[in-house]
C-alpha cells in the first residue's frame, strides 16, 4: 500500500518518540487496523534502534538537576495558578472578523515541515552513527558490544611439501662356511629392505632345499626368510616387515631342510652357511637445493 509523506513521517516520529499524545494515539489506531503501516513503523524502529545499542545510560550529576529545577521554577514553592479573565462580549465581536481568516493550511504545512525536519535530523544522526560504528569496527572492535563486533576471519592456508626420498645404502653378506668361498651372496636394499640371494658355490643336494633364516637377539627364535630357489638369483621382499636396526645387525643362516623347506616353521636341518651384513654402498648424498 502506498502511503503519503505524512504517514511516513508519522511512523518515523513514532519510532523516535517525539509525537504528542494525540498523534501517538492516531498512529497506534492505524497500527491496530493496518498491518502494512505496522510493518513500516517496525522498520523505522529497527533503523533507529541501532543508536540505543551504542549509547549507554548516563545519570546527570546532582548539580545538573539543581540547575534544571531552578530553570523550570521547581526549586522554589510555586505560586498559585491564576486564570485569565474571560473577555467581554464586545471584545469578542471586535476580533471576530480577524479570526475568520482560514489558517488551517498554514498550520498543516508548518506541522509537516517540522515533522520532516525532525526525521531528517535524526536520519542524519543515524548516518553519522553508522559511519562511526564502521570506523570503530575497523580500528577498535573491542569497544563495541558483542553482537556488533565483526567476526574474525579464518583463512586456511594449504602448504604443499615435496617429499624428498631418504638416501639409503646397499648391504651385503657373504654366506659361507668358515672362511672358505661364499656359497651364497645376500644383498639387501637399505630403502626397501628387499633382498636378493645370489648362488655362488653352493652344491644342490638331492631331495633337499636350502632355507634362509634371520637370527637376532630381538626375536624369540630365528625367523624363516624362505627357501632359496634353484636359480642363480632369489628375490624376496620379506625383510620389509623388520626394522632397519634388526635387519642390519642380524645374523643370516642357511640350513639344509627337506625339499620345500622346514615343515614346522622351525629349523630342523644343520646350519651349513652363515654371514652378517656389511655396508657395501654408502647412502647417496642429497642433491643441493636449487
């Protein structure tokens, strides 16, 4: 519904609290029958209510109250109220022609101008308050109530790191009997802990298999690393289940077992070859940063 400027001004002044009793009664009557007008009044109240949150109540000092009472005459006993004497009928007839001039339009326009001046003044105050509030939010947010403080911005920064492979050496063990020629050469990669067994001088035994064992004081019993195949090279990844210290310090033993290896998981045949790992190739130096 479209409202006149008078209606809009009335709604604004009602929110400001500057209307007299009759005008407030008029606005409240319109609000009781017109939902749109009620919504307009509430909109003004929301716009103007920002200032209430920014201004706290201040109790005047006692001397200020004394000055107010003195200025209004409340500080002294009030004199008796004297009513003016009623004019004589002749005097009323003398001024009647002059009072006949219609001044209703002038009064109405004056009231409208005053009303809009009040609204404009308060609107300017609101704009200034909002500018001040924005400045306080930017530079001194701790001075504002909790509801008006800006929420802190959380920025998530993703840091990408490039994984650099750790250089690792190569380890070798000569699996032999006494100090004779090696029967097998065991090679272990320090990074992956995969191992390779190279057959050198071991003689195959009919119906038998060579089985490799890891012996360490960190383990309750020797652990089988599998049967060494009949080819020149046997490659296994089973050492990846052990830590580097255990792998590097262990003793590696070869037993002669029934074909296919020990059926019980425990060495049953004699130990024929042993050896320990030594570092054959040191870790590569890391590349200098670019």
